[in-house]
């Protein structure tokens, strides 16, 4: 993938300090910005006037701070305190805050977590100026310490609901303290602080038996005197004016939580688990670990790690790397488990975890399926020092550059080399957090030359703000009217969930978002839903959702499976579309967008029909939805995922699906048969390079000539397939089916004969679908290799594996007869079993009558020449018959430009499902 260089966005302000800016955190609601420095300071800026308001000096007398702050102002940035106080300095390595921005937390090289109360004094003036440097009140209230040596504190986060501080250390320990505002855990025993307590090395006696010069004074060890010199009066809680210290309980120290420095901590809420809170820790061992905090036991509990390991055995997963133009699967199964990886920073936008690594790499994991779904590369060997995500724009900082990745994998870069020092930190805030009507975005970077820069990046994401599909789908109210159904379809088609494309990397993130959206929707409608990971193909997960019967009927409760898919085919040539393919357009009685007919429209009609019955407490049967994301690319990994996650413990009486169309525009249909398919790619290649026909023509056996020779053996001029025993198992069409075909022709105006229907629905075929050669394609160049694609359609009487084996053997035997030194390669791209239902069974009869009642005419019973890979697999796996209810018309243009679905077809399918679901 090429990099698009862009000019840096506008720099709103640049502050300059004498030492490195190591971290920053915005307080948007208070309109202030904090930055931690290498020289033991936290700088506080007004983000509206760009003024330095306060300087928090770790290790200095609080009174001295207050006196000097009134005199220093902005000049405080350039001050250099005397060498006498140098030993009190401790780099501020990380910052965190409470959600209400009432508390500031800092961790650093002194092994302490410090806590400040941040308040804003109301203005006494009616001036239009909303802010004044004198209005910020900062009070240090506590410091948290460990009884063991943990080294520097690199990462920090705060859980508001349990008042818990969690921090990660240089010594690979993860520590936490809960209920920090409880006076019972506070203390004044300052001799326990890491700077004061006895040290085996520094405090041991020398060779002469004497102790070194005393350094036991807290101020000389870096702790604020306001902490060390508090009076001994009884403390009544942290909110007292005096500061206290809090010891981390030994049972709350997780030793070797990682095998490396814990550089990063972040939080996220899982919207599919009632907003349950999780914590992500990233470290020098290249692993991100996911934890949850148990509110009952007040303990941090380990859940899983990424890369994911199940039962100590690594689940090796292939991943896509967004670098290059091939779009092919990266088959290196160990890519997700690189021993050299280091997780320096993390960001979460549910359901994705973005991990910034060394060598300019960002790995993106789906937190639901625990899979690596994509890899972003910055095209540099520099480490990732910062990562922030806003909607589907990802900003990545490296040493001298900032990269922007968008949802479709574009990579933009702006360089700061020569303008600023090396970037060490990055944060982002939106002015929406201050005013809902304001969409301004601000990026904050800190550098090793002391620069803190505030960038205006609104224009860089402004277009994406309008295009972004918001997640999660949160219903303001549960309403099942058709207007709500149309709105949901509009949101669903907005996800570009393409699974079959030469540039599949472009669509991976949106496909996983789409799956998560559906799970969230099903959950809100009352189903028990989850995502089932798929380990093959592009790894789009399967959506599983179950509505349980909530009323009884006179007969035995049935279990029904609805099968569908949320993936679509590409719509990359948008110039051929009259409307935007991924924005729902409703006009002239039709819905227009990619996937509206195949298969998002019919899928939503079924979901709303079942959810409506369920939420009226009228559902008499259990209904399970199984929605895959790779149907358009051969359903790779579907069966394995089904077998591993559901097995055969689930049983179904019927399998329903709607994934086809009427024969014309007027008469509804029920489908009871599909042909199967074997798609293959055949390549003959030479050990020689491309050659010139004038120099080498006739000297060597040529791949192009040979591939024509063997392909010509597959089929005769009368379209008879020559694969041995290809037709041996076929049966003549029955009289009843022949009669039905004649009836179809009588009732429709389709341009077909009886023979046409027999051939396309009930007879196998072989088609050469594409051809390609290596080299430039010049008329005088003999290609090194030649490739053809072959699509074989098979019918229910044939055995797929038998046809496939004989096809491969037949090609190999014909190639051997050529006595060639070239090589033959045969690759099976995908395959699907044929399917033949029973239109006379009870379910077909019930649905047939309902279709007739809704449409006012008897539906046609039809077969089709196309294939749906999983229909027969599901029938065999669950030993249940399948029934297909086509939704759209023959003019829907599924798989073509300008796909559409007539609105009345959409709504009527919902009515049909609603009315039959309790009668099956």
C-alpha cells in the first residue's frame, strides 16, 4: 500500500518546555490540558487561551509552589531549578483521570501514584471570558505506594464505579487499590514509602562499618513534604485538606502479570455484555491481556490474552496485513505470535483493540471473537509511540511522523522531522465533550524537545464523520413498525461488509462491525446472542442469536433455524451505480443499495418478524438465527466453526432461509432445489522465464498451448462434459416435476423453453470462466505460466467428492500424456453441495398457503441453477429439512450494479414469516 503524504494540519498552539513531554491528558469539560514532564512536573494549560495556568512540581513544598505560581505564569516553562533540588525530580510517565474530571492521577519513576483534586472556582465576574488562569484549584490529596520494589510506573487507569486505581510497572507487576476514598485504608506511616524505607544497597554499611550520610528525609527521596509533614491528627478521609498515603495490599499485587514492562493500560465496555467493564494491559512481551474487576470480591481477574491462547494451546490464526495490493490471505500462521513484538500503546473502539507495536506496526483485534483481524503498517522501522482512534480514523505516532488510517485502509502521513523532536506521547479530545453542537477535534503531541503541540484535525476526519456508521446500535425505544425496520436497514447496508474482493483488507473492519451490530440488535430485541469466531478466509464471525418460546401451544414446541448472511459482493465501480451503493435510497417503491436484496433485506425482515412475535409474548417455538459473513466467498471455515461451537447438541425441526428471487416481477415463488458447485483454478507453469516468440518459439513446450490442450479435453462441441462417469448417476426428470415446469412456463413470461429449465435446474454443467497469462501481454511474449478458471455445477444425484476427484485425476492424466517438463497445479477455490428439498412436506404446504394469502396468487415451485454452500451442510448437520422463501423479483440485480428490492416484497416477507412461525 502506498503512502499519501499530506501537509500537517493547522497547529493551534505550541508550548515549549526545557525537558521532554512524556504524557498528556485533556480535561475537556474543564477546558484544561495536563502534560507530564521528564523534570518532575505536571503542566496545566488553559486549552482555550493556551495559557499555562499551574505547574505541579513533584517533590517541592506546596507552599513554595503557590507563592511562585503567582509570579511565574508562562515563564515557568523555562525555569531551571537549582541543582540542590535535582535529586527530588521524578519523571511523570503516565496520567489518568476520573470520568467526571474531578481527579487527576499520575505515575512515574518514583514508584508512586499521586492523586490530585481538580476543581474550578466559579467566576465572580460576568465577563464573556469563560476562563481565567486563577480559577483552577489543584490539591494533592494522596499517594499510593507498594511495599515491594516495582520500579517505574509506566501505565495507569482509574475505575470510577469502584474507585479503583490500577497501574503497571517496570518490574512486570500489575497493582491495584480499590475504594481509595475510604479513610480506613489511608495512613501517615511515611517510613514505608519506597523513598524512605531501608534499602539493602544504598542503606547498607560500607567497608568501614559506617552507614552513608542519611538520606532518610522524605523530601530528599522525592516525596512531597505536604505528604511527609502532615500533622498527626486523626485523619477523617481523603477529602480532608491534608494528604495521605495508601498502601497497595500485598494480595493486590500481581507479580509477573506480563513478561516485560507493562507500558499500557486502557479500558473498554462490552456493549454486548450489558456494558461490562474490561481492562487491557499491554507489555514488552508483545501480549495484551484482558482483565475484569469483580465488584463483589474487589479483585482483578484475568480473562484472556491477545494473541489468543485457548487452554494453553495457541490458536494460530492467519491475518491480513494492510500493506501491498494483492489482497490475498497471509498464510503465515505464526504472524500473530511474533516473539519480537512489544506493545507500547493501546486504544479501544469497541469491538476493536488497536495495539501499537515496535517497527511501525499496529495490530487490530476483535475483542468479541479474540481474533487478529488486520495489521496496519506505517512503512517505517520506528516504534509506535502513540495511538488514538476517533470513529474509524486511526492516528498513529512514530518517531518523526504521524499516520492516519481510515476504514478503507488508506494511509496518510505528515512528517514533523525538523520541526519538532521525537514524538513520545499523543492524546485526542473532541470539543463535543464540551458542546454537543461542536465537532472540532484536537490532537495533542508531546516530544523529547519539550514541545507540546495542539493540532486541529477536524478537516482530516470531517468527511469520515459524515460517512461513519455509528456503533453500537442503541434503540431509543423498541418499536417494530416498518419505519423502524427501514431505518435499521439503512444502518445495516451502511456497513461495507464485502467478503469477496481482490482488496479484501479494505472491508475487514466494517465486516466485523456489521457482525457486532447484528448481535447488539438481536440482544436488544430479546434474543440470547453471541459471535462465533471463524478461523479461515477473512475470518468474518458468525452471528448466533436465539429467541426462546415465551408462550405455550397445544402441540409440541418446535425448534427452527433461520440461516442468512450479512456479507455482500463488492460495488467498487461506483460510476456504474445511479445511487451510492452503501447508502440506502428509497424511491419509486424500491429500496436501492448493495445487499438490500442479497441478503440484508430478507434477513432483517425475518429478525423483525420474529422479534415482534417474541416481544408480544406470543412466540410458541424456539427460533435460532445463524448469520454468516463469508457466504459470498464460499463460506470458508463455516462448518468448522459450527462444529466447534455448536456441535450437534442443538437440534432443529426446520431450516428456513431467503436467499433467491422470483422468476419474473409478478408471481411469488418457493424454491426447493439448488445446484452444487466446484470452482477451481488450473495453472501450468514453466521453470523458464517469459520468452520471446521470435527467439524461443517452437523450442520449448509452452504453458499456454498446453493449458488449451488439456482444457479442450474437458468438454465437446455439443457441451457434453468428458469427465469420466460425469453423467452416470443422473436420473430422468419425473413426470410430476415436468408437469410443474410446464405450469411455470404457462404462468410466466420468461424467455425459456422446457429444455432450458431442465438443463439449468436439473442437469450438471462445466464452464470456463476466466483465463490469464503471466508477462506483459505483448503479442510476441511467450508466457511463463497460464491459468484458467473452471466452474462445475452439479446436481443432487451426483456426489461432490466423487466428481471432484475424477475431475482432478482426468486433468492430471491428460497432462501426463503431453510428456511435458512444465508443472500442473490444480486448486479448488470453493465448493458447495447441491440441495433438493421436498415441496410436499408440511412446512412447504403451510408457507405455500400463507404466500398465496398474502400475495393473492398461488406461488410457483421452482428450482435454481445457482448454489448456496451451507444449505445442504446445515441439513446434514442438524438432520432437518430446509425451505427457501424467495423475497425479491427477477429485476433485483443482486450481484450486479444498482441492486434493488421492491418495498412491498420486503414488507410482505416479514408478514409471511410473522404469520407462519408459530404454525410450523
